[in-house]
C-alpha cells in the first residue's frame, strides 16, 4: 500500500529498487522488485505457505527493504511476483521516526462488521489515490515467520489505520487490487493513466497483461 506521505513512481526492474538474496531458494526469487499493473501475477489467487524456513524469513526481510525503498507502508508477495499468501506492513512509517513492522502469513478475516471509507494508494498503481470502502471491525488470523498462529482484532472506526492496510494487502493475495473497489465515476478519473500503464507493459513485454475489464 502507498501513502501520500511516501509517494514514489516505480518502474519494472529499475536501478536501486531490486533486492538480492544471499541464499538460493526454489520458492523465492533471488531478485525482488515491485511489479505494476497490468502484470498478471496481481490477478492470481496466491498459494498458502506450508514451509516456515530460513528462505521464507530471508524473503520477508528483503520485502521490507523493497517496501522501504519504495516508501510504502504495506507490500504483498504478489507485488514482487511471488504468488504466496504473505504480506508485510509498517503502517507507523506514516509518522517520522516510527515503525511497527509486521509479517502476515496465510491471513484470513473473521467476524467482520460495519464499513469505513479511507483514501488508499498502491505501489503497483503509482500516483493513484481514491476512497475505498472497507470493513470497519474484524479479527484477522495469521501466522508469523515461524508458523505460530496469531489473532488481532482491529477497529478502523476507532482509529486502527492498520485495519485499512491489512485489508488492502489481503486483497492482493486474492488476486484483487484497490481499483476493483472504485465506482465508475472514480475510475473515469484514473482511466487515462491505466491505459498508459497498459501500453507501457505491452511495449515492455509484448503481452497485454491482466487488464481491468470495466
């Protein structure tokens, strides 16, 4: 997830935004960089993590480096082309000098109630912002990097901004992106930029990618 306070424009495989592993892994690539719309990995339903090993922990650390370089406050594994049910957050980075780094693996939401709207942005859709309606109160169940299960109850209406971030990132694990939540009127405001990104992706890869069909 992108915050207005940390706005940045990313480009596929751009210098200074690629992070290399010191250990080879068949599951996690050696190089990480943020992918942008309409990369098809953003539309895949990510696979559950079943092995909690050093390769996983190394990957999560490199995700934090990637997110921090991009000046984001949340990043999902599909955004670095890894279709696994993992995302990381550091929502406290909105405040200078603050940090609350968390890793969320195989997350799921239960007991969701109410709705709240908040302005969101996304590192895979640089420079685009819109108000998105999310659940207001819920409990999220997830594993940490060692496989231990955790539960956390969040209340967006009571000021838990982390609740917005985790819902945004969880969408990525289900092949959804924040623009899927926008009204037709909201989409009209960013459609030109989406078309530009689609053209750039096709020029770079020779393929159309996973284009928004609205």
